[in-house]
């Protein structure tokens, strides 16, 4: 039987693909997810997978990462198209040594890129990193190390236990450089100020 989260008139059948999860104070003692904003890449009866977008990876730079991965050597000051620096985040506790790139759909890799929404894709192969390094990558991109994953029914139970709120995604929450304010901005998309709810808050 399909389990789903009621989402009003949403036509996705209740699954949260392409939505943002926003952690509530229920998760404040879980250092992996406290105050996180997660973009849901896939959600079905088989489980869910998402990328944390507001936890910058420390002490790692894009050129150094490319060198470690053997993608391209000998290039310095690598930049995305239109001068945007590549941001690296801790995408979640699962497979933290593996890279996942959330990006706009102006660049796709055959047989590798998964389209999530009309304009947002996920690619987990080195080809997308090589394209970015050469200045031929997508207009906007975020490189995540690792991801967040849920077993069948687990995310639904966590939402029912008030662990997560959810809202529509937007380009700024996904890609802009103001990482420190993403959590507050996501709450405000829901009409919530941080002082308005407690760990015992009800469902939004």
C-alpha cells in the first residue's frame, strides 16, 4: 500500500520530491540534522533521499577535491560559469565520501543525470565535476558530500512526530551563498519565526 503525506492539492500523490524539509526543535539534539534544510531528491514508498543544503563543508576547497578525485589537475581558482564559486556542503551522513551535484538543467550527463523538477537535476558522476572545472558546467550548482536517506515509511513517521516541516523549494534556498540564513528563510516561507514554535509544536 502506498503511504503518503497529505499535501493539500499537491498532485504528486503526497510524496515530497522537489520539496524542502525544515528541521524542527524536535531534532535539536541530533547534530546531524539540527537546524538543517534538506532538498528532497527522491521520495516513494521505497524510502527517501535528500541533500542537506545549509551545512558548509569545512577545510575543503573545490580544486583540492578535484585533485583528490583525479578529475583535473593543474588548474587553479576554478569557477562555475558566470563567476559563481563552487560551494561544497555536507549533504548528509550516508556515503559522506561520495559527491552529489545538485544543479540547474542547462547541463545534463547522458545516463547519469536524474531530473527532479523541471529545472533541478542531480548528478553523481565525475563528468559533471569535470564540466564545472572547465567552465562548461551548469549555471548554478551545489556539490554535496554524502546525502540523507530514509527507509520505507521512516520519513513519514518523523514528520508525524513533528521532526520536519516542509515547504516549496526555490533557487535561492538551494544555491545562493548565504548559507547561514537558509534555515531562517525556510521557516519564514512557512510563515514561522524561530520563537513561534517549540519541540511540542503541532504539524504545519
